C-alpha cells in the first residue's frame, strides 16, 4: 500500500515544529512511558529466562535423574543440548526481525512458545523427551535477548 503524498494545503500548520519545546516535552513523555511499560516487562522476562535455565539444576536436586533414569553423562547432555539450538537460532532470528514490522509481537510470540515448551518439560518421562524439550526451548528463547536489544534500539534515540 503506497502512502499518499500530501499537498501543501493539506499539511496542518498547527503541529509543533521540530526542535521546539513542545517536541522535547513529548519525547520525554514517550521515554517515560517506555521506562514504565517496556523495561519492566523485559526485566521480568529476563528473570524468567534465568530461572528457566537454572530450573534444570534444581530439578536434578529434586530427583530428575532418578525419575528419568538417566546417568550423569546424559544429564550433562541435557544441560548442553539447549545451546545446540539456542546459539545458531539467534542469527536467523535477528535477520527475521528486519522484515517484521512489529518486533514486540514477534518477541511476545516467542516468549509464549518458550513458556509453553518450558511448562511441557515437566511432563516428560524419558531421556529423549527431555532432550527434545531442551532443544525446542532453545529455539524461541534465542529470539528474546537480541530481540529485546533490537526493540529498545528502535524506541530509544541516541540523544536520550
């Protein structure tokens, strides 16, 4: 859809001019809104990310190895397998962000997928099941950190 070009008669002359006091005040209000809405959400999701990564070690202390009948080597594989999908998925995720008009929806969708996969980890009964869950947790989780940085870089200007 092409944008229509406005003629000189259609431009409103009562809009604030760039560089004026009104524009500076509007920018400060926008930054304040971002500080109150976007940043706390990103911080909470980051904390959940940290808890999720450390949850597998807590599960081990509570009997994960005995429940799934896995050895120490298999447990170490379960820990490491997350990064097999997490690290390579960051690059395509960042490339995809360039084509998405609303990165907030993309990041939100990835966080929901990551949460569902994390929740489903609790119902696994086998070594293969926990491996599959850890691989699939890494895919949507890879979008969060670089995506959050990208989202913030689109809203905050260099002078803020």
